C-alpha cells in the first residue's frame, strides 16, 4: 500500500533584490499564498490572505498562517507524510516566522519528506524541481513563470495566475513524489543537459532520517554546501 502524501508549497509576498534570491537578509518576507494537495484528492487546496474577504490581501496574517500550520499538523496526525521540494530550508522556515509557531513548524519540518534535501544528503548537491520533473517526465512550471514573476503578479493584483502557479507546483511535487516512490529512483537533467539519477531503495526518507545518512564524498567540489545550510534554523 502506497503512503499518503500531502504536497505543500508557499509563495512569498515581498521582493528580494538581486538575481541569486539571497532572501534571509530581507526577512520577514511574508506569505502571499500557499497550496496543499493530498494524494487522495484531485484539486489543490489554496491558502491566501483575506480568504474570508471579497479579494485576496497582499499577504497572509499571523492568524491565517497559524491556521495553515494547524491544517498541516492535523493531516500528519491522520497519517499523511508532508512532501516538499526545499521545504526544509525555505517553506517551513518562512512559515515558522509568519505563524509564530516555531516549535510546531520545526516538528513538521523534521517529519516531512523534503525530496531535495534527501537527494542533497545522498549526493552532496541540490537538484532543482524543474530539472527533476523534466528528467522524470513530470509536468513542471508553466513556461515563463518563476517565484519572482509570481511575486510581481500578486503585487499587481493578478491573483488567479499566482494561485494557478502554486497549485501547479504542488501537483508537480506530488506527482514526482509518487512516481519516484514507486520506481525507487529519481531522475533529473543536469546543468550540462545530461541525465543523472539517484536510487531510492527504501523510498523517500523523512528529513530526520535523511540527516542520519552518511555524508557523501564532496572532495571534488570547490565549495561544497553543508547540511547546516538547510538545518541551521532548527537550532540545537
């Protein structure tokens, strides 16, 4: 019997200058919207500021963000495994700050399956969601769309385009998680355009399990990324 997954993704509300998305010096970023999609559901559930009003607000309030944390915690209690792509270093860090529920978000972050973090722990380098989707034959982001573009659209009031975008992100995340869990391998397109893969003999590992994997040989890298890049916000 396959595991019950719940894909999760957020979009931030404030602009980050530069091309490298070095966001931490510019926090708090706020959350414009988010999406979740359960493996036994057909449509994503969308979250955004002002859901009870006639039109969305620029960002989710603390209470609205806390409501999203409560929903995620309830789904985990029902047996779902939250699955993300870079949710450890980004989505749950942001959600902890915006909701004020640090302990709850740290617990969720450790229990989730962050597919990118799993691959990083095995390989020593991260892989992008779009490259993984392309390599696995899964539909990725719409052409011309990105997190930065989504932010600009949201600020201009083009909310539906952004909600469609974050909804597609969780569809991609969920489809990739289920496919790789079934095939026991993740395939992706490298930055050089070649194909690569990583076996998943036991399926996807939760973050706290991936953290216990032996560290890979990164002696060939000039400046290898450390696991602390993803986990530092969790504290001791």
